[in-house]
């Protein structure tokens, strides 16, 4: 049953050196896999990468709520909980299923994103589930500040990016030359709640600033943060291929909300004061929390643009140390003080084509940033941890036909629930808040009351 592929020596601690062999493990991959063209490409790319490149045996289970009742977890060596299933809500993985996962004794792995929310609750969920491995978007020098070893003594943490270069984009033949692209500047974003902080605010404020600073009829611009203008799937690729450049900012958030109090307080305040600007809300609630932790990262959107030879016009930032301003992208100052220079570059097709070609060669074709390289790294981590934790390999794994029967054994109620939740996720935040209030009035009322009393206490302290 054991397939030995690679033999390695791994330093587990300062004193212990163990030998391990690459063994093909049976991995149950729990996720909420979107349908192609109906969600962000990055989620689909991330899930598909494991299916395409992992040397382990992957069993995909796309499911929301209860784990299929007939699915035998003991037929897997490893269980992965993907970030498309948020541990912060029992809507994605039910309480009953979490208890089932807690009792599972094999290797347990979690991928997380949106780590700025309810951090303490996430830590408690990891503890409850007895998670062994956590893949986090916090960089190496930050992750220990969030996931402290004394809080999670048995959890190994590994840093990763939110996304990598998908091969599907590199397989697109004959990219449109810059000179033949009709749109000078293209961009899509969405309005985000203010409690994310200034970094997230920049994602849509860049649109407002652009419209305020740029008044030129000879530049065709197609930029928006309105939900109705969102573009998905192949249409997004086509859009980027029609743009000479695309705007961008760093991914992440600049406010870390450990308790959830910031989120609930600011949400209610915005609901009651819809005309307040971000900076007014920031001054009142967020200033003391801004920038204390670094969750700034290169966005998967940057990788997508580079792979399609669309030139990036980015706010100044670090971009995970991967991109070099003036070489891989046009740097735009956040106060737009260099906008005249930027516009000059945008109108220079030869300059743009050269930058697009350089970025493509040095970033898109660099194996270091490919999904394959990332999954190879993941495979080694899983094998190393499986050996170092003395996990026992299963003797009788699933056969494909029996797995299909057990994993798709859902009640009609469960199927309707999944469809409803998928549509709820696509709603704008304010509309989603209203729908949630109608469907779950008791929990919504409790939430509002908690927020109300927090606001009262805040006002009293002032």
C-alpha cells in the first residue's frame, strides 16, 4: 500500500532529526467548490491546483452544512478544511460535523483567509477541532504574533499567498498586443465595510480618486466598484485582455479584529449613519487599531493581469516583495501626486508592451510563483507532519464508486440549503444584512442588541 517516492531528512526540532519517506496519503478535501463562471476565479484555481498537482490521493467533497452522513472519515489519512468553508460560522460546517471532525484522529489541516475577522474565535475553533496544521496568509514574521504558540501549542503554522499563477492563463494563446487593446485603464472592485480598515478602503477609493484627478477625454477608462458591474469567469479574462492597464492595491486588511467587537460596532454605526465618510468612521473607531499587524499581500488579481500581459498600475506598496516598481508595474502615489507621469506611461504603447513582456517573463513564467510549486511544497509539508506526528496510515481506503455514493448522499433539505447559501453569499453586504435579519430574526436581534449596548458603553466612556 505504501508508495515510497522521495527519501528526505527533516529537522523537526533543534535536537531531533528524523527520516521520512514520501508516502501517498488519502486526503479528504472539504470545500465549497464554486461552479465555473459563477464565482471568483481564484477560489476555483486554488481548489483545482490540488486536484491537478498533488502527488497524494485527493478526494474532493464540496459541501455546506452537515458532512454527508454516510461518509466514513476513518477511510482517510488526512482531512483538509479549505478556506471556502469558514470555521467562524456553523452554516458552512455544522456543529454536528465539527464534533465529528474533532473525534477524527488522522492529520487535520486548515487553510484560512480573511484572517482579520474574529481572530479569537478562529483560534478557539482550531483548538476545538484539534487541528494539526494551519496554512495562513500572515507572513512568517507576523504569524506567530497572531497564532501564538502558547495558545496553539500543537499547531504547526505555514505561510502561503492567497493565490498563485494559474496554468490556465498561461495556456491562452496569442495575447492581444497592447496597441490593439481598446481600454486604457480597467478595474473592478467592491464596496467593503469600513471595519476592514484603510487598506481595504483603498480598493474602491482608488476609483473615486481616479475620477476626481483624471479628466481626459482621450483615455478610455472602464473602472467600477458597483456590484452590478462585477465580472466573473471567462468574461473576466476577456475584460483584462481588452485593457492596456489595470489598477490595483495590496490585498488584505489593516485592522485586525480579535473579538468581533470592531466589526459589529462599526457595522451598526454605518447602518445608522450612512452618510459618514470612511475617514470620519476611522477617526471615531479605527485609528488605534490601524497598521498594528501586517496582512498586506500581493493580490491574485496581480498575477492574473501579469499572466494576460495587462500592465499593472498599483498604489505604492511591498506586494510580498515579488513585484518591482518601474519594472513589473507602474507605481501610483496614493495622493496621485505623480498622476501626470503615470498617464504619460499609460498613453505610451511601446512602454507598456515592454513592461508587460518583462513582467510576464520574470513573474508569470517563474516557476516559483506557480500553483504547481506551491502544491509540491504542500505535499512535502503534509508528508513531513504525518511522519513527525506518528500518524497511522489507513489500511482500506475508499474505492471511487463507493465514495461517490457516500459523498453525494444528501437530503433535499440539504441541497436547497446549499443553493440558498450560495446565492446569499453573492448579495451586497447591506442587502445580505437585511436578508439575514428576515430569515434569522432572533439571532439578528441578539446581534443588534449586543452592538447597541457596546455603542452605549463606548459613548459613556467618552
